[in-house]
């Protein structure tokens, strides 16, 4: 159960002391900060339970091979073939879950959304014509992801491209840096949206932190 607090509506997850290679990052906003688009109960479950489990499982895997703990999670994901076979699947699934969710929290913010700004806005216009066309394409592509997975915006061959991955697979493992991604595992939306994945996808754009997305776009261009 979540620890009781005197002010649950403004509660933020405390940063714990670093005693293991990988840590659960604190949310950069309150659990209810993305309401009404993503509810407080979903955020608590998603961050404190699901993301925490990925971190714990990843630490359990690298405990068997301490040299892995000296690398960043993204470096581990870049070359999964270099991971010892006995923990490769665990690192792929849980390292991906850790990396994906760390990005996910960062590219959202309270009172986010609206039209993109900066370099990413220019690139969206160049590659998709306009923002509404981009959103429609992203939502339709991601809604079709069968079962659990993610929808991603990556930069490949000088163009923005929308792709999906199953489970917790990361574009990093196929040589692309994720600029933006949306989680379509049911735990990301089912408490509020039930089986209405398209409704969740449409509402999610109201949370996007375009400043952070622009930072990731700059990194993706050099990746």
C-alpha cells in the first residue's frame, strides 16, 4: 500500500538513497499533476509499482554480472548481444521498461500539450504536413499495436518516423533514440479509460512537454 501522507493531492515520490546500480527516479510532478488526462491512482500504480518492479528486476539481473552495473541502462540496451545469455532477456525486458518509463515521465508535465514549438515543430511540418496529421498518424499507428507495447517517434534517415514496439522493447536496441513515446500497456490507462485505447491516446497529447521533446530531438539528430 502507498504510505499515508497528510497531503496526498500534492504528494511527490521521495528520492531514495542510491545503494544499487539502477534507481527508480522520482516523478517530476505530483501524482495528480496530469489530471484529468491521467488520473492519480494510475500514476501511483504505474510509477510506484510497475516501474519500480522493472528497476528491481534489472538490479537483480546485474547482481549476477556486476560489470553490467557500471553501464547506463541505455548502453546496456544498445548492444543486447553483449549481455550474458542467462540475463539477456531480463535486461531486455526490464532495462527497456526502466528506460522507457524514465523517458515517459520526463516528456509529460502538468498543463502540457498544445501545439509543438521549436525545431520539432518545424520537422513535424516538414515530414507530416502539419501537427494534426502527425497526431492522427501517431494515434492510429499506436492504437493498432497488438497487445502491450509502445508507440514511438524516432529520427531515422533525416526524417521523423513513427514506429511501434512490443512489450518493453526500446528503439535504442535497433539504433534509434526515442524522441517521444506513449505507453499502451493496459496498466497505463485501464483504470480511467478501460478498453478505450483511442480515447487515452487522444487525451495524452494534453500532457506532452514539448520543451523536453525538443531536447530529445536534438540528441536524436546526433545519435
